[in-house]
C-alpha cells in the first residue's frame, strides 16, 4: 500500500478532551510524509476530567477501571467521527493517557486499545513510550522524531517548542542529530491552580495571569530549587514533579490569583528560555510553537521578552494546527511502525539502539 490513512489520538495532561488528526501518509526517501485531511477536538465532561486528574493518587482498582473506560470512550467517539464523515481508515495511533512517568525507569499510559480495534476493525499502534524505555531511553519526548521529518529540507537551524502540560523542545541543526527534551512545566501548574483555587479547568487565554505581576525573586527561587530545569539532556518529566504536590509546596494562597498565575506562567516561560539559551546560541533562529500553551498570552508575552534574538512563530506556518501537532505526530509515528522505518532517538531520549517504535494490536 503506497498511501495509508491514519488517525492520531492525543490526550494531554490537562485531561480536558481528545485531539484527533486524520492524515494521509506516504514514504519519500524512507521518511514519512503526512498531509492533514481533518482534525477534531472532543471535549470531556467536567466530571470526567476531574476523574482523570485524580488518577495520579488513586487506587489500582480505579486506575484499572479508568483504563477500560477510556478505551470504550475513545472507540465510540472515533467511530462516530469516522462514520459521520465517511472516512476510509487503515490504522489508528494512540499515545494513551499518561498517569505516571519516570524517565528511563517506568511510564504508565492508560486507555485500552483493543476497544478501538474491535469497533473500528483496524490495527491500533500504541505503547510508544514503553518501547523507548525498554531500549534504555527516557520514553519522552517523542515528537522531536517527527520534527526531524517535518523540517527535513530546512537549511537553517530550527527550534520547535511544544507547550502542553509539560514543555519540550526540539533543536534541529544542519549536519547534527536532532536534540529534544523536556524543559519543565508547561500548562500543568497553571491548570492545576485553576482547578484547585478557581474551580475552572484553566486560565483561558492567560487573561487572569496578564492582570497580575510576577515576582522575579519567587520565580528565581523556584528555578533554583528544581534541579531538573538546569539538568543536561536527555531528560523528561511529568506531573510527578510539576503537579499537585508542587502546587501545595510552593504556592502562597494569601497572594492574589492574578499574581500567582503570573508567577506560574513566568516560571514556565523562564524554564523554556533558559533551556533554549543554554543549548542553542545562534541568533535569529525560528522557534515554532505548538500545544495549548500557544493560546496563553501571558506565556507568549514572556517568551518574546526573554528570547528577543529568536523569531517566535506558530507551527501553523508549516500547515499544522498548533493544537493538533501531537495528534499529528502520533499518527506519523504509527505510520513509521506500519512502514517498518527504524527510529534513531539516541540524541533525543538516549535510547540505545535504533528500533521500530510502538506496538501493534489487532482484534481477532
């Protein structure tokens, strides 16, 4: 089969819904090339989001049930989308809902893929992180692999930045292997603050944070206290480090919501900027941003001020909607599994050998 149609499913640490991206993929010079056909966001109910957010500290029985609940929900929602639009689908690629990640040691993504394969009658590629960890890698981030494919013909240095729950960057330099790693918090801390103190899922557009004033001394203290931020790559993290426990330890509830959120968005921005400047010294390099954080005006304002010698752009410039970059990425990684294209993630995750990423499951 020269071309295949693949749906990528991504559910981030905000647990607010599912991002779907349908692509048509082919291979050119052993590199997957994917063209986006359609995208879709399906929002979870507030109760279901709360249910998922609490899984980090839940019993094994609740986690097991959530694993099945997610698989059923995804299968039904994807099938509804396919049926409504009369799509022809060859394969699904799912990242899974991360509830625990400890780079090089273990990682847990839930959401039973066999529900999807049974209902849609197509193979599902999953377990992307686990194969990388077994191969002595961090298991994340994995989208830098896709970034190398997207910018394969680029002649100048490029940096990509994804601001999801956790922020990660890819640095692509001519004649060098790509470098990719997590920089620290993305939207996870701001979102958790909003859930805990404001009874809302997130600070829409960063409007509350924009009304506040960050305290540079407080943020500098946070930076100094987190060794992860200044650590050299490969490195990856999650809510185990930048989650509920961090909020309870570091947030002063007597400070206004506006100022607390301003501090949190500046913490995210400064973590990103320090990692970029520590690794990449070239001026006028384009930084292509994706992820939900691109809509947070406070973070973008901070990044523009912190990285004046870089060109801050949206991945939309490359024909990929910022919200669906990761869903697109896992569709592409699933395609690489189908085409038996070996992944070299050594400079990104530290994985020892080249390997075929992801596992395939088929209901039969």
